[in-house]
C-alpha cells in the first residue's frame, strides 16, 4: 500500500560529516589534528567520563533496536514494492514486474541468507550482552570497535530505496566486525564468548588490568588534551543565552530522541529565549553549529526531534558541572541551581535558589513541604513525562510512560513560586484537580497537562494566567468541559484538548469565546459522546484568522450515539455546520463519524490527516492543494489510486501514508 514507505522516512538520521564538526562549534584556532575527529577518538570521548554507563546500556541496547529496525527494512525491501510508488524505484534497486523466475529465485535466496545473518548477529549480540555483565570497567577499552558496526547498520537504513542486496552486504560487514570484537574479547579477558565456545584453541590472554590501564590512559590523553580544552573554550565563549541553551542538552540520556518543543519550552521557562519563534531560531542555530543532530519526521519535512552525539554530550556534562549549571545523578540537591531527577529516591530540601527541576527518569515522585515552599527563583518545573511513547510501545509496556506523584496536596504550595514560566505534569496519574493557587503564577507561559488521565476539572484559576501562550489538555479523558473565561487568555497561541461542553457542564466555555484569541495558531477540539454544542458553535472557527492547525477528535462514531430520551438526535452529527479560516494549513480528524467526505473540509489545506471512523469515500472533487496525506485505520474507505491522483494532483507519494485501509485499491 501507499503508506508502507513511512517506515523508511521515520528511520532516516542525519549523519553529518564528522570532519567538519569541530569548526562548526565556533573554534577558529589552529587546525586540530585529524585524530581528534576520527571515529575511534569519538568513541573514546564518549566513554571517558567516569559516570558513563556500561557498554550494555550505552551500545548494545541501541544496537538491538537497530537490529529490529533492520529486520523491518529488510522485510519491506524483500516484499513487492507498493504499486503506487513503484515507478520511483530504479531497476537496480528493486525487481520490476518483468523480472524472470531465475532472478526472483536469486533475490529470494539472498533475502533468506540476509535473514539468517540477521538472526546470527542477534544471537551473537545476546552472547555479548551476557559477557559484558561478567567483566569490569576495562570493557570500555574495546568500545571504539562498535563504531563500524553502528556505521554499517545506519548505512543499511540510509538509502532512499534500500534493496535486499545492499542490506545483505551491510550485514556481511557487520558479521565480520562482530567476529573481530569477539576475538578481541577472548584475547583480552580469557572468557568464553558463548556457551558454544571452548577455550582450548584460544591464544594466550592479555592481562586485563594492563589493557584497561592502557585504554584509560589513552582516553585521558584525548579527553584532557589541548583539543578538548579548545572546544570547551569555544562553548564557553558563546553568548550566555546560547551557551545556556546548549548546556540544557546535558540533562538528557545518551542517544535520547528529544522533542524540539520540549527544548523550546525549557528555554522559554528560563528566559534563554523570549518566544516560541525565537526558540525555533535557536534550535536551527544549534543545528548549524553542530551541537544537535536533527531527526527527520515521518512524511513531513519539518524537523520535530533531535539527538546529541555521545562525545558532545560528555563534553557538555563536564562543562555543566564545572560551571555549576546543573546536577546529574545526585540525591542531594541542597545547593544545585538546576536538578535532574533520575531513578532512585530523591531527598527533600532543594536549594532556595533552584531555577529548574527536571524529571528525567523518576517514576515515583514523593512531594513534601521542601519541594515548593520558598522557591522564589524556580522558573521551570518538569515533573511529567518528557519522552514520547508510540501506541505499540504503550501496549507492550503500559507502565513505561507512567509517572505517579504522591502528596499532590503539596501542589498548593506552587503558588509561592511566582517566577514559574513553565510547568509540565504530562502523564502524571492521581491528579484529579489542581489548586486555585496556580492562578497566582502570573508569569506562566507554558502549562502542559497532557495525559493527566485522572484530571476531572479545570478550575477558574486558569482564566487568571493572562501570559499563558501554550496550554495542552489532550488525553485528559475525564474532563467534561472548559471553564468559562478562556477568552481572557489573549496571548494564547496553542490550545490542545478543548472539550466541547456536555450536559453535565456548569456555565461552560464555548468555541465562540475563542474568537477573542487573536494569536491562536493551533487548536485541538474534543467532541465527546455527550457533547451539546450550540447550533452555530463550529461556525465560529472561521473567525480564528491566525489558526493554522486544527485537530478535531470525536468520541462518537454515528449520530445514533447522540440521541435524547425521545430517540431523536438533539445535535445530529450529519447536520453540524463547520467553517474554517482561510489561513488553515493542517486539518487532523480523529474517529470521523461521517461516511461521506464533508463539503466543509477546505480544499486549500496543505496537510490532511484522517485517523479512524466511518469515512467511506473522499469524494470526486478535484483541485485539492493537499501536499501531505495520512489515512489510517479507515476500514470502510472505498477509494482507489486513480481517483487519488486525479483529485489530489499536488500530492507527493513521499508524503503520503495509507495504513490499515483494507478497501483502498492501489494502482492496478
């Protein structure tokens, strides 16, 4: 199907030329030795810090994830190419329909061999994991050997249209590198690589202590050499807001995917940037300087995520500690200005001068009187979840995104933290309501309450936050409506999770009040099963002149769900009237309740997403301006490729996804 290309785009990673990385940091001194930017030295830099985690967590776990991705790519490459995009593949990368039987047999044999290699590599990696649990810190001396393995796996994913032959070749190279690593381990530690191995034929082992000392000495030479001092000086010479923005990256685990929005909100909270627009410019600046690696989005060309090279992260951690910018892996934050909560018990007693509290990996947070009282300088409070978890990840491990807070009554003390500009309680359970004292935070710019599943009501205090620019209430499924007065938040630019009032709502806010929000760019609306919208409520959306992105989520699938006691539909979905502003660029519809494509969907939107519901057709109207299309889980959709091309002429197959739509007919 058309959407099966999305897996490739999702896995693309920008891998800039390492030889040009150092000048990008702003260092304009003497030319640095080539050894500094070699893959070997980068690996040593990534392991030199004493607080670095073991090889298993730092390398093997990410490689296991790569193996899973390689298997997905291999399966997709071995299958017949999707008919809609088959014309974009060259005959050298994928077989055409006219390939003879012998060629197909060769391809199948190569594919089978590649899968066998993949399984062998996976078994070897499992054995490596067992082995690394038996050895001490000298394991870090062999870490550089994994660079070629990472490079080969990334190369297997980087091609625009990966072929079975290309993946097979990369797997052969990976297998050879793994065998080399196994040999080095045997010689260094005199340990069996697996239960299948014996030590009878092994060469005399080298002394592990001597090997470890040599590796440690080499790492110290590189890490504390003049080149690293030059780089640290280059970072230290940046303007204070830029330097602080860079040092924030040290808080996140190695290899983590970091949302751009998350960084911008932190920067806004601490005043490193003044607005979301300035935050986006800062993000691009850090990309240009080489501090962060942008990760392309699926279908969309816009970058929403990034990551940090391990050795850059190590350097930033060192600078952050030296400059007392933040503290990591510490259970006593009595003097820290910025604290990162990690696994383990967190002692109370934060510094009165603490500016930021950031939850990195703390699943259970115990609040007491020492958390908020007297924190007049606290401006960033990220207690919630910062990671992203896809639907499959949440199903496989429901507790992965879970954060539980005890002592929620202590939230009443937050009102004394008058400098707070950023609060995130995303994904925290057991929050049924929030205290009125939050209304005293008149400097608050960002409030993220997404996925607070126990949140039942939003008090009138929210209408006092007249500096608020970002409010996310998505996935707060127990909310029955919005408090009246949201129209006073005239600086609001992003509002997600606005619940259309139901029969139980008392004096609720309606959409017509949002017409006062002249800066609103993004809006998310939830129409629940018991929603009772006014007759012209959705027509008011047309008056939001600055609105660029609109998401509508229905909690009902047919108008039968919304009937009164007499059996009559009080507000039938089929007669709901909508109007949208001409500036709208993205429309995202969830659980769409209609079978026919409505006439009120503007043809000028550039991005159209429809996920779930009863939609049966996209209609026959032509001349749509849609450039990005995502159709997911539409089991009743009866449509075909020819109509799609005729009606959506500007649509690029690279930016199209059709997933779990069994009645969509591909190109014949």
